[in-house]
C-alpha cells in the first residue's frame, strides 16, 4: 500500500504531466479548431506541391529545353482573395444580394472562378478568403466618384476602398489578390489588372495584386486573375505568302491580341492553353513529350486529370526551346462551353518571350479558311508545313480521349540533339 506522501507525489506528477501536455498541444493549435482546419488544408496542398512542382534542375537533361517556360516559383496551394464592393454615386444597391451573387461567381458556384482554376490546375490551386473558405467580401461602400480614366481607377479607388473596408476587418496584408467591384461604373470595359511591372519598356499587368471588375462575372475575374498569376493574353497569329496561302511565318502576318478562341486569356471561357499551363507549373515535365525526331506520337485530351501526355513540344534546328506546342481538346468541364466546331482536330501554338517574365502564347493559323473550317484547327489528314525549319505536323487520327500525330523532319536534325 502507498503511504500518504507517496500518494501526494503521484498526484503532483499527474498534474505536472497534464500541464506539460496541454502546453505542447496548445502550441500545435490542436485546440484551435479554425486555425487547425486551415493549417491542415495548407499542409495537404503544400505536400502536393512538393510532389509535383517542377524545379529548374540542371541535371534534368530530358526536360531542360522547356525549363525557360517554368516560372521557378510556386503558384500552387491556397490563394487568399478579397472582394471590395464599391457603389458609385450612391445608386440603389442590395449589399446582401450582391454579396451572395459575387460569392457564387468567384468562390462557391459550379461555374465560379475558383472552380475554373481548380479544374485548370488539376486540383493544385484553390481560392478562398482569409476569414472564410467561401470568400471574404466587403461592402457596399458608397463613394461619390465615377471616374474611369486609365490608371486613375487604381490611384483613386484602391486607397479609398481599403480605408473604408478596414473598419470591417480588412487588411491588404491578409490577401494574395484583391478585387474591386465598381457598381455603376461608366467604364467601357469589364475588368482590368493594375499595371505595376515594367516589361520591355512598357508597363505590364503581370503578377498584379489588385484588379477590378465592373460586372459580377466569374470569367472576367478569371481573366484578370490570370494576369495576377503572371499570364499574358493568349494571342493568335495568321501568316500568308504572296499567293495568300497560310504559312508559318512571312512578311504578311496578323496578330490578334485576344485571338485564342479556346482560352480565357483570349476570346473565350475555356481552359488555359498548354503553354499557359506549363508556365504556371500545372502541366508537369512527365506530361510533355519533347520531340526532335520523326515519328508517330500520341497526345491526350488537355482536360483529363490523370498524369498523361498533354502536350507535344516540337523542336526545330538552332532553337534551344521547342518552337511548336500541340494540344488536343474535348468538350469536357469548362471546355464544354466552347463552340462545338472547335473540337474537330488539334491546335498548334508558339510563343514569344519579352524580358525574363513575359511569355506570350500564340495560336497559329494552320489551314486555309473555308465556311466549314476554322483556320486554327488542324483536322484529320491535314498537314502543317514549316519549310523553313524542315518540319511537318500531320493529324493522323483522333478519338474521344486522344489524337495520333505524325511529326516529320525533312532536314538533318543533328543540331536538335546537341545539349
């Protein structure tokens, strides 16, 4: 039997161990339900990023040619976004109704900006608020202005909106991205991103933290957020020779700034193209076939989630980075919203680089336009010829999930294999 002193000692020891355990668990946030839930989400995504993020490794010889397209930093995980709603000229507005519409458009709806980027990133990117997973939306705040002249939008409205929202718990340091919604604006365009980085002598809206919208529209926000993620517009290019026949390059080319009819960064509500996804690190090196020899190659639908070949990167002589990027689309997910005539074949893109940060993808005109034929789609049996570089690309066949592409080099390709 224990005597009195021994019993007291045991009790004191139990109390001491309990206190120590409480302190340890407290520091691990296991008693803070809200913090711990967010921490678990962030930790899970962080592990996923470490598994899939591409890093520029000089020993990775097989994919070194495309390393220039990768940003060298992570754009994956949970990004925190705030919306500040401003009512211009004190118009009639229902804050609760418009907040819910905005929440559905950006965060929670089936066709929300969040759902769009989850699909495009294959589950690697998620949008949420700082306080709520369903988004942080502030306002309305009534202001007497309605100015829509260039950079004045940001000079006037950002400091004003942030000052008004601070009373409701807002602070810019809490968020990766901030959207100003201007109700009643006289702006002729639906959205913009803040110009803050000089590129090529001009101001660029790449990597913008601030952007604005004049309409509650998930795709307007998706486009402007694309700039925030570092994306340029998705352009198109058509070149013709002296006989008005489409060729890969000539002295007679037309570039359309928003010409990619597949891509939300162009004239579309569809998925980002493969160059944009490579740029964001969402198409991994293992999902790209780098081609420098003749042969038949299989490419799978860009929209499919599984780890399969999503892009063919075709090299040409005297160019370190592959010149052509072939992709195949099907009406799946957000791409089901595209015109059905866009799904009759493959598309080919190239890109131009400005400085070290700006990659501009261009959808190439590959077939002479007819009433039935979109000039940007290479259909079964058609061939894209680049006589200058001695390479041709032919769509042999396609089905619901994949396409068979033949690549032929007509000139010596010994230079392609130099490291």
